[in-house]
């Protein structure tokens, strides 16, 4: 493709993205297509000869837009947000254009050093201990961008595993019943579980009535494992669980580790809620995080940075390297051997890596820390208002404290009514919520609607609309 | 950022990328900065208030361009290419703008179904067995885009592991001494090795004088492991090794597996060279690949699609799901439960995923299959010419057959002269080559220069320039 064509199409597609953002509210938030509908619109084979861009661009409208669930729709309250901003997309564009590889410092110094610096900036902004920064005394700390929090969790478990020279079957890892599924998946990958239901080495610790890990239950589990000759190596505490944004008592968990299994690794999963530490008034949620061995916070959920951009810090770089470093001859180079550089391939699962710090750098500079705080605070305020309406409504019941912008609630009438409510609300095509279940305290499970606020275009009007649809859809 | 600002900056950055590609040849291909130079140009803390875009764009020139090793430079002959094209960058832009998540079919149907279709297209174009396609009888085949070949290799090993209900310590995996380091790294992650030098469960099979895995050595290793009570689960054969682009005898390896360990998984790593199967005249390199359980081919190396876009097919979807599937309540949905859709989260390590098929779709439609073949053939021709010059030069010696666009050679004078040659050539800043080592047949290692051709802007003139620098730098 020649430069003029690229310029012309590039401008056209930048405009397409801008218009998409402007009109996304008019589209059904959840794709209305059925399984196979998209496939049926696509040819069976690739074109042998070049096609015209008019055909490609028209297929973008004909096939892709109706087949997409619009995560950037202001009525998207499902799962967690994956918000996207102009500066971030511009960063992705530049990164793609440069097309550099960052597996080694040597293969693109700016990619490595900007990433290190931007992660140090974020560690400061989040109030993390200096031990997590690359300039920590002893040089054992530092941050890295992982593709996803799942990968960060896996990396932390592998680093933890590398501290212990005992047979795998003796190792034990701990997470709460509400911990993200990636913890169990990491254990499956790392050879500590054969499937999601294999609890021989993965201990799922019970939670309290606010869905927080119970530290005394953790202590008991560790103690009983140790008495049986097993070795506790890794504990995950979550600040903002996926189901309800519960906040595990990190300090108490760290106390348990200190007394019961001082060699175990404490990983703190702040994938969604971690960015709230930018705001001093929310930093109390993160008490104890400084005692962790690693922390993950996603910029790609609620911090205006498009996926993927998962921020991971550890204070124990040596364990990461022991778990993940391998240097074949074709990657040897003077910079690595000097010991004066970071080679991020040794901090992650894959070898290759994109220039992901570019988009976060653009976001931080365009909004400034103050702009990011304002962005988060508006969603916190909207969630507070919504929660108050739920609390005041006789047909609804809130099922968890609101620490973030996620509100979890149910129909008081019961699970069937709650499920029907969710379906009716989503059928509107104007808003989209998803669900989870939580223990009902009587041995059963509550079906729970989740309203997660965090869209770039989401305003009070959209939360009002969601509320109106909920009230109108509630069985009387 | 409002729509008008995004449009204006977007146009400006599209133009910046176009200009970058136009001027990249005038920049030193390898960054000339020393460790710490980029950091020194960056502030210690993030800005509290928004900055102006003039400052951001000027830092792109001041900090990023000089700190980048220019993988898109036409004189970049290092490692393997990671080429980038206009259509691919446009696809990345649209994908970032949509900002959708493809972890489940439900979370964005078009992302899943386009990916499945484009992988079926590619399977056809590469001449892979229909068993690898999503429409294979029995529904057990299919393709997925992984971030990297490293991840594909890990996923295949985990799928292989899930076929066997025996203690991990009994499992054995096999790769040649020339297999990519990601195989050993995968074993480390999967709990089959504690480090790169732990050969208790990872067998590195010797190679022949063309650096191909020796099937009789594989057979002997498997036999001896089985006699000792171990269980062979996974074998990697490579079509185009990283060091020298050696081609393992896939058919013979498959024969060994069939007779010695029929339950073992055969993974074929065609990360770099696999795309050559697009051209009928090169398809002989892939003989036997149809007998594999999985295959990986990177679109992001030599197929005009920017990183990351690693194409992975398996004929045993059930093992992938057994190894990687886990469904917490918050991800349950009717489409998944109907069994009529693919949820790609179960085919990969992470949960979240980008719309990576978009860029490959754009590339396939813009160039057509014929255009991609032409692109590959020009590099093959350039490599053939270069190899002939090496062969004709009395001071140089080619060390491996040229099956692809990689030429491996050394100074006949020896390793010290070869190393000096590499350094002198790279010092020019006009071309960039890297090295590897290979067994010299006498118990030592040859230091080898690698010239890998595959840049979008690389022409005969650039290969001529590389040749001129090599000849001029060769010690007399």
C-alpha cells in the first residue's frame, strides 16, 4: 500500500472511529445476531486477488458493526468496563506503525525504558511502596505491562513456585471463593490442578457476609496443609473482586502469611479497582498492599487505556527471572550481559511484546493525573446515586457494599424474578448488565445483577435510563 | 478528548506514521542510545495536569525515534522480520476504536466468528488438512489467534498434558537442540522443568549436519523413557528453526510418534517459515504437517500483519478445552451453554482478547492471496541471490541450506573473525544482522551471522548494500 493510499484510508478510518463513538449510543448495546449469523455473511475462502477498499469498508458496516457488542456504548454496564479513549487509540496507532519488538532492551531501548518509567509513575500515583519501583534500593523491584491480569496472576504464581525446591505435588496455593477464575486457571497451567474442580492443591478460602476472604479460615487452611507436610507458596488477595467488588482484608492476610507461611508469595489482584488508589479518599481500600510481593492493576478496564494494558509490579524481580528467564544464543547481546538493562521477556509468558506503554504515556499526559481522578470520581458518584435508589426501592435489595463503581442487587422476590429482570432490562438494547451469584447465607446462592459504571460516554442520563428500565421491568 | 480533537490528531498521527515509513531508511537501523539514555529524557513523575499535544508529539521525535531499533527499516535483517503494512495498521486502528472484548462469543460475536473464518481461510491457503478447520467433521478442529508462538506452544503442551492422568513428574516432552527456547520455557511454566538446564523431563534431541532433528535419536529417547516408566506426551517439530531455518523431518517424526508413543501430541512450529506454505513450490517443506495435532504459523513475522497475530490450529479441540476451560458464574451465558459457539478464552492463556482478526482480514483482502505470494517470493529470490554470493566468496562460508529467506554464514577465518565482521557491519547503522551458534561438527560451536530478509521496504538494493558492507568489513 503506497503512502498516499495509507494517508487517505487512515484519515477515513480515524473519522470512522470518531463517528462510531458519536453514534454508538444509537446502536443496540448487545449484538442482536444469533450464532452463525456473522459467518453466514463471510465468504468461504479468502480472496485470490486484491479487493477494493470500498468493499472492505462496507463490510465493516454490514458485518462487523451489527455483530459487535458495543463495549464503548454508554449503556454498557456489563462485566467490567473496557474503556477506550482518543489518546489511547492514538498511542496504539503509533505503536503499530513503529512495529518494533520489545522482547529485549536491545531490540528497542525506548520501548523498555518508557515502560519502566511509566510504571514507576503509576506506582507513585497509586501510592505503592517504593519497593515496587525500578529505582528501589537493591534493584529488586519494578513494573511491567502484561497483556492481562490473568497473565500477571500466572506470572506471580510461577515466581512464587520458583522460590521452592520441592516436588510440585507438595505445593499449595490459596485464594478466596470469590477470587477471579484466573487464579485457578493459573494453577491448572502451572501444574497445580488438573481442572477447575481439582482442589487438592488449590484451596478456596471461604468468605464473610461481605464476600471478603476470611483470614482465620486462611490461617486454618495453611496450618492444616503445613501439618500435613505441604508447602504453602502463594496467596491471592483481591481488592475489588469480579463478582461484587469485595475487598479482601489485605493487612490481615499479610499477617496470616507472616505468621503461618513467611515464604509464601502474596499477590494482590486489583485488576478493576486498583486504579481507585489514584484518589486519596479511596486509598484506604488498599491498606496492606505494600506488604504484597506483587500487585496487578489494569489500565485497560477503567483508566481510559484500550486493552491490553495490565500493570504488574513485583518487589522480587529475582524470582520472576528464575521462573521465566531463558537465553538462547540468538538472543544474547552485550546490553543483556552487562546487567544494566531490563529484558522484559523474562518478566512475562510470551517472548515478543508490543509497545504498550505508548498508549498509557499518551493517556497520562493528555489527561494528567488530575483528569484521571476526575474521571474515576464521576463514576463513583453515579454508582453512589444508583445504590441509594436501589436501597430506597422496596422491590430491590443491594447484596454487597459499594466500594467502587459496581452496584450489585437483586429482586427481593427471588432468583427467578432477578433472572427475569436481567433479561427484560437487556432486551431493551439500550443498556446491558450481567450477573453473578453469591452465597445467600443459607447454603444456597443468590442470583445477582451487576451494574458496573465506567464507560467514557456514560453520564447520569444513562444511569437514569438503566434505572428506569429496571423499575419498569420489575415484576409487580 | 472531543471528536474534533481526535480527528485532527488522528490525521496528524496517520501522517506521522506514513512519514515515518518514508524516512525510516534515513535513520540508523539500530538505536544508538546507551542504557539509561531514554530514561534520562523522561520526567521522574507523571504530569499532574494535562499537557499539550505539541509537547507529546515533540517527545515522540526527541525520545522515542532515537531510542527505537527500527524493525521497519529496509536494512533490518536481524532476528526475524516483524513486518507491518498499511492495511494491518488500519485494522489495528479499527480494532482499538471498537474496543470490544472477545473472551466469549457472547461478548462480541463478530470478533469470534470473523476469527474462526479467517483462520479457516488461512488453513485452506496453507494447504493444511481439513481436520484443522472449524468445519471439520466431528467439530474437533479449528484455529485461533494467539498473541505469540510462545503462547501457542505452551497451549499445545498443556493440551497434550491434559490427555494423561498421571503424576507430572512422569511426563516427558521432546524438542530438538535447535527448537525455539519457548518450548523449554513452556515446560518451565507447565511444571515440567525448574529452569532452562533442567533436562529431567525435557529431552533435547540431537540434530544432523543440517540442524534437523534426528528421528532415530527421538525414537531412542522415547523408547528409553518408556522403558524407565515415563510417559512421552509432546513432541515439537519445527519447520524453519530460529537459528538457521532448519526443517525437521515432520513425517519421520510423526512415524516415530505413531510407533513409539501414539498418545503423544505432535506440535509443529512454523512460526517464521509456515507462511511459505502459501506458495505451492515451497509446500514440500511442510510434508507431514497434516499428521500433527497442532500447528503454529505467525502472521506477524513475514505476512504483513503487525504483531501480535500468531495463528494456531489444532485438530483436538477437546484437549484444549480440558486444559484451559473454566467458567465462573459471571461468565455463564445462554450462547455458551447451547454449545453452538466458540468461546476463545478456552483456547488461550489469558481471559481477555483483542479483535486481532480484523488486521489479518484487512491484509488478506487488500493484497489477496496472490499478492501475499508475490511478497514472499521476492524475499526468497533475494535470499537465493545473496546465498549465491556467499558461496562464491572465498572468505565466507554458508553454514546451512537456504529453505526460506534466511541465510546463515560465517567468515572462514573463524569465530573471532565472524564476530568482528558482525560488529563492523552493524556499526554502519545502515544494516542490522544478528547471530547464532551452531555445532561445528567437531564438538565446538560456529559463530554464525544471520541475514533474514522480510522487510516490507527491503529491495535488492538493500541486500546489495548489506553485501557491500559485509565484503568491505571482512578482515583480509
